[in-house]
C-alpha cells in the first residue's frame, strides 16, 4: 500500500525535480547527503531541489516503485524506486 501511494505521489508531483515533497513520508531527523550537498530536514531538501532544477524543462519519470522482495523482511520492508531525471539545472 505504501509503495503504491509513493508511486502515485512521485508521478503526480515529480518531487525529485520540483521539491513538492509530502513530508509525511519523512522522519523529523531526515538528512540528505551527496558529494556536493549536505542538508538537514525535508523542507530544506525540498527548497534545494526546487532551486537546483529548471522548473520549465526538468522532469522526473518514475519507472517503478515496488517492495523489494529480495531484501525485505516482514519486519523491515524495503521500497525501491527507479527513476530517470531529465531537463536542466540552474
């Protein structure tokens, strides 16, 4: 059920490029880190994503959002999302 809800929201809101993230999916101590950026909090992440991508040209194509049955356990399900980003960055 959660994978289906995430899939729907990711397709509709393209939050990987828009920053239009539903905060209910994230803990209060959410942190993001890549080689260039380190952020704390989902709101800071969302603002950063919005500023990073050109909103007129960028798209997030969601290929699949599924429960990963090979690595999940009933106590700790793992959801895997596969996506493709396109467009321009600012």
